[in-house]
C-alpha cells in the first residue's frame, strides 16, 4: 500500500522534463542506443533565460522572465513555438523543446527542437504592451535565433501578429528583411497558406488513418474535444466536415456534452461572443474533467499537459486518443491505455501538422516562391499519413505503443546524425 501511494505521489509531482526523459529511456532501451547518445538526447544543448523590461501604459516598468531552449541541432536548425502563459516554467520549456526534436524527426523534417516561453498572462496587457513585450523578447534572444540557427513560431496565446512584430524586430536588427527567422506569420509578410489550420488538419489526417486502421468509418464517429482553442476548434470543424458527430467540447470555463451531437455553429458563436457555458444548461458537465471519460470513438485532448494520468486512464473509453495538445498523457497513463487496446496517437505525430507547414513556410521564405493552399494541404497529407503508417509498423513490430514507436523513429534519425558528425 505504501509503495503504491509512493508511485501515485511521484506521478503527481512528475514534471514535463522528467516525463520526456523517461520516454527517451524507454525508446532507447528498445533500440539499444549507445549510452553516450542517450545522455546527449536527455538534455537540451542550450537554454537561455532572459529578463525583458517593458514600459507599461501607466509609465511604470515591469520586468518579465522568458526562456528559449534549443534541444538538438544534429540534423538541422532548431524549430519550435513561443508561448505566453502565466504557468510557463523552465522545465516545461526544456521538455517542449525536446518533444519538438522528436516531432520533427517522426515526420522527417531537417530540424531539431526548440521552444520558448514568457511568464505572462497576455490577456492582462494592452496591445501596445504586448507589442513591446514581443519585440523585447526577440531582442533578448536574437543572438541565438535565425533562419539557419533556430526558427520560432506561435504557440499558446501567441499569434501571427506577435510573430510579425518579432520578425520585424529581427529584420531591423540585421538591417534587411528576414522573413525566414520565424514562421506562423501573416500572409502579407511571408506566411504560408494553410498554416493556421495545419495543426488541426494534421490531427484530422492521422485520425482518419487510425480509423482505417481499426476498420471503422469516420462518418458517424463520435468525438469529444478537450480544449476549444485554435487546434481544438479547427479539429472539430474538420472532423465535422468528414461526417463525425462532435458530442462534447470544453474550455477553461467548463464543458458541454450532448450524446446526440452538439450544434457546432452555436458553440462557436458562443465561444466568440460569451461562453460555451451559455449553451443549454442541461448539457453542462458538472465536472469538466469527465469529458476525458465519455463513451466516444475519438477523444482529442487539445489543452495543456498531464490531463490523462494514472488516476483517470482506466476510465477512458475512446477507441482513439489523438493528442492535439503537447504532453497530455503521463507515462503511467500510457501503459494503462496501451493495455486497454486504445490507440494513442502521440502528440509528436498527432500535432505535427503545425511544424510541417511551418517547415513549408520556411522553405517558401528561403526561395521566395509561394504555394497554393491546396498544394500545402496535399503535401501535408502526404507527410503526415506516411508518418502514421511508419509509426504503426514499427510499434506493431516491437509490440509497443505508438508513442514509443514514434520516439524510436525519431531517435534513430538523430542518433545516426550524431554518429555521422562524430559527436560520440
């Protein structure tokens, strides 16, 4: 009893950095990787901590803390988003940069992983304060980023406009227009068509492949989406267009559930103008966390980390869990879901559509030639579906879960690059 309680307590305090290190160890053991390579993979190459003084509208100066982590540049420049969130921690940023390395690897992009974050609630800032913070952060990290070094992108609570300010600041510092320094920009300053929907579209593509894998029809499948931000909302739209029935959604304020299907247009209108909890009260879930335990075909966690844990994994009933969010499932929960026969499409595959189209944007910036949206979406579908079946094949071959299979594919690529470069 004491041992069981100890394990449960350990899971409760396990942070994202510890989780990704455990995932690396699991995949490395199956691959039989050299210990020297494992030690390189288990920590970022570089982590920068910065202080950003910002002149506030009231004339005072407030100092914000931010981070930029660069995990591995063995294959190419590092790549990853910047989040503005009050809960940002240095360990979270480290872990997310590592997940980005494996995300890039599973879809065979010539990148390593990077990630950035600022401890701030951007909703409390005016537009002017937000711009000064964004430009100040780019000034602080400019020495370690660039089109051939590290290419940031949007993440939680950051937008194309914020990316535009950062790109403009970097260009001014360099003395020439440099759109390739950052992706997720508005179209007019070098953004890519299809980028805004890319994360959700990639997730929808792999869900379709997983349903084929199970011999099930996508049309009529029931879907619960935890997190109704950009990725969750667009995933709901795309899956609905394919004939899926969206039966539950949640956001930071609460959750709604109608087994007969929600009126998605109404939910979106309420999300934009008031709250999803203005939806008919008889469809409210008293405990929003119950959305993870609904009897649905497809569950899409699209919020933050560590929402499926040892405590609730055995209650998950979905046939497919597609991780639109980063790190929503703990290692202990992974084991439980795998034993239950649930397909967990891991974050590094399920939400790799965003970084894939970011790669397309970077390529277009470098050659100054831009593709149509249909061409972008077609290329994305090819990349993401090939990656799904590669992960599925390797996972089945070794009788491991999809996450471990995805890590194995990525780690093999990075390990080969490390050896070829002569680092070990």
